C-alpha cells in the first residue's frame, strides 16, 4: 500500500510524474488531498491513478474545495464536495462517503478510514483564545491562507461550522468500527496539532486541523495515520502510532528542500522509507 498527498498537478512537472508512473496492479494507493483545484484536473489524475492501482482511496484537501473563477464547475462548499464524490464513484475511487474498505494485504487486516473533517481555527497562535483573535494575528503578519478567499463553506455559515458538521457525521461511523481490527486513518489535514508546531509561520496552523480529532488515533485504534497539507513529508510517532506526512509538494520546493523525496510512500507492509518514483521503487533516506 502506497500513499501520497499534495500532488498539485496544476504544475506541469507534477502532472508529468503522474503520467510517467508505471502500473502497480496488486497495490493500493491512498491519495490524501490537494490533487488540484479544477475538477477536470482532479478527474484526470484520479483516472490515471485508478488505471495503475488495484484500489485508489481519495480524501479532499482544501485545494479541491476551492471555487476558482477559471473552473467551468462553479459549485461551492458541500455541493462541490458531493460533486467530487459523484465523480469518484464514476471513476471507481473510494471516498469518505463510502463504506470503509478492509485491507487484507501484508500487515493486515486493517480498516482504511478516509476522513473529511476540515479545520476550525482551533490550532491558534500563542496568546490568542478565539478564532477572531487568531485570524487578526494572521492578517497582521500577512500569513493568511488562500482558503479565506476561495474555499466557500456553503451552505454552512463558516468553514469551522462545516468542520463541526463533518466531525458530527464522522465520529459515529468511527465508533461503530469493529473492535480488534486496527485502523488506518487517512486525512488531508493533520489530526493532531503536533506536526504543525514546526511550521515556519505558526499563524498558518489555524487552517490545518481541529482539536476535536486530537485523540482519534487512540480512540479509534489506529495503527497508522496518513495525512498531508503541510508539505513536510516524514514519519513521526505519537502514543505509539505511526504518523506519515506524505506530501509530494510544489516543484519549487525541490530546490529549497532537495533532501525531501518526491514519490509515493510505501505505508504497508511496514518497510519505512520505501519510495516509488516515476520509474522505480527505491529506498530513500528518511526525512
Ligand atoms: Fe498542498
Ligand atoms: Fe492543503
């Protein structure tokens, strides 16, 4: 089982990576959001991946939920998300709205749990206690996520209200999972605050997750948590659970961080630091 996030195929180099991938007919691929902004680009990518992997599971990132004036699909918020879910069903890709698939391969069985929970501004900068205080600090420092301009929460009054609605529909499904079978939690946004503590701009953390999911990896029996959004790929451990940030990232980040692998990360079996690139499967240095 491989995972990748933040493919951002709007960039030609990233699209080329997808186009040049070989087939992995016996393997699964988890796609943890930020594939692209326009529906046509998201569909092109998921079709290309579905043609190469036995099973593809996708969760939305913030970029899929952007409503740009240049996208012929002008849907916003929940309607846009549901449109993407319907597209995935046509393509044969599993989404957070489908029954959770069971991985029976190496290191299994494991329930694969795709999550769409968004964020609620609760990863606030130091010294702030409310969303408006947190946002004020962000606007003062000039570190404001583009979501504020182009990620509409319709029909919810705010992105945090949408996040809370998502937590409300998701938690009961997790509570119903059979005991004794470990889970793999897949989310675009980090489920805990820890990974955001190393952000260059700490004000950005408020667009990265919600405190409401802080104990989900313990409560819901996770063996692995896979996420992206931060563009800081690497493996960390919390409460004995493996957390994998699997961002592919922007082409420009290659020069700034030449050591970061741009690849599909092997998640299972647990052979860490195994990386599939466009043409080969190689073992890379951990980051
Ligand atoms: Fe991203
Ligand atoms: Fe993101």
